[in-house]
C-alpha cells in the first residue's frame, strides 16, 4: 500500500467532515503518505494551513496499491468522474445527504448537488471495496442502495473538541444580555433544520410559560433569503431577546454552548448530529426531536421526543429541564456518559483496523 488519500466535497475550519478527515489523515500518515483533496476549499483551509487541503481537480494518478476514502455528503459530476476513474481501491464513507426536496426554491444548486449525490452513491456501490457510515441511520441508507457489510463508525469524531475554548470575558457579556438564560440552536440555516420550531418554542416559553428566556441561533447559510424569513418570523411572533449570530468561530461557539441553558435540536433530517454532542460534553442539556440519526446518536443522554413533536412539546421539555434541578442533573450526567461512548466509536485507530481487514 503506497498511500491513503481522502476526498471531501468541501474543506473548511469548523466543518465536521473536514475535522474528521484531518484526524483520520494524521493517523494514516503513520503508515505512509496521506492527503486530503476537496472540490471547495475555504481560504484558510488550503495548502499551508492545518487542514492543508488540495484541489481534487488536480489530483494525481493512483496505482492499485493505493487507497482513496471518499466522504460522501453531496454530489458533483466532476468529483464522480474522478472517483470512478481512479485506479486506487475505493472506500465510501457516508455522512448522509439531505433529500433534495428541502432545497428546491431555496437554493437550487444545493438541490441538484443532493440529487446527484444519491445518484453517485448508486453508481459507486459496485466500484468500492468497502463501505462505512458514521451512524446506523446512514448505514441503513447505504444498504438500501445496494451496499453490503457497511461498517458503522464516526471515524475521527471528537465530541469534546470545544472543551476549554470558551472565553470567560464573553461569558460575562452573554450573561448580561440574557440574565434569565437562553435556548441555543446550532445548525446550518436551511429548511430541513427547522429553526422556525425553535423560534416558535421560545415564543411559547415567553408567553404561555411566562419565561424571560432568550434565543440564540448560530449557523451560516447558503441561502440568505431563508435566514431573513426566519428573522421576520421571530419579529412577527414578537420573540424577545432573539439573536442570529450567523457563522462563528470555535471560541464563540464554545462560549455560546457553555453559556446556554439548553441546546435545542429541531431538524427533520440528521445523519449524525454533532452540535448536541458538543453541548453534552460541556454539561449543557439537550432537547431534541428524534429525527434521523438523533435517537441513536444521543441515546439516553438527552431529552429526545418523537420525530413528530412540535413547538409545544419542545417548550415544555425546555421548561422542565431548566426549572427542575434533578431532571437537569440526570440529563447532564447521562449526556456525559453518551459522549464517552461516541468518542470510543469514533476512534480512528479502530477504523483503520477495520479498513486493513477489508482491503
């Protein structure tokens, strides 16, 4: 085996797939050359950065002794052609692809990328020598597409990566702005994340439950008009102390997660769900809708309702966990235990041991 390279659709600091690929690359380098290639590279993720991603369109040739791990998360015909034509042994690692219907009319480029991504997965099922997924939910999707013996492992996942990064001075500032605490929502702002449910739940907390709790929404968006709709929705409901922070760096994210009264997960579709794990790792309780991989990922470490729950259930769960100290302590301790279990499952050395056995 000469080298083990990885291909991701996009490389950027703070991106979950990028972070997992970097950790896997560092382990692979103990055995030989290993690099990360991406189609879209953030300005601070290219050669010379700690990510050190290279343009996949410039990828070199491979021999049959080489290995390419392809992180499937979206699709692009240019990448498909590269993956299909390379001579290396191909391993598909699936991070899930959101159904394209969520993006139609919001970002049609994303809709096409998601649609092609699933077509690409079908085409690669007979090309790859091994397949893995970072959750049982994702693995089931691969099996439905014809993949066999799918290994489940969130390779490179470090749930407590934000521990110790919070800014003490910023914590004091946040406490002044939200003296009665705040609900935190962390996700890319797109329709399937259902941030409007967090807004509506906070509205119910402030009205029905007479709480003065606020709401902070963190996450960038490839659809600015969609974010504006969310902001107008919050204004229309009259939600007070509601702030949209957009994309933030890890220090700000760590500070917000550590200061939050609760992290709320409202998504319709999750292939793994990393922000709630990061919250659980710093003892911030989590309330979530049980969609996609959420029940398996969070286990008993969070208050997880059925996939069908709406703002009323979410508000009641937040009220309970933020007013009953016994419930809060139980949820926090269970969350820490679940984070430990997921960290073990994400061990890169265990993943590589599996890989050696299947090449």
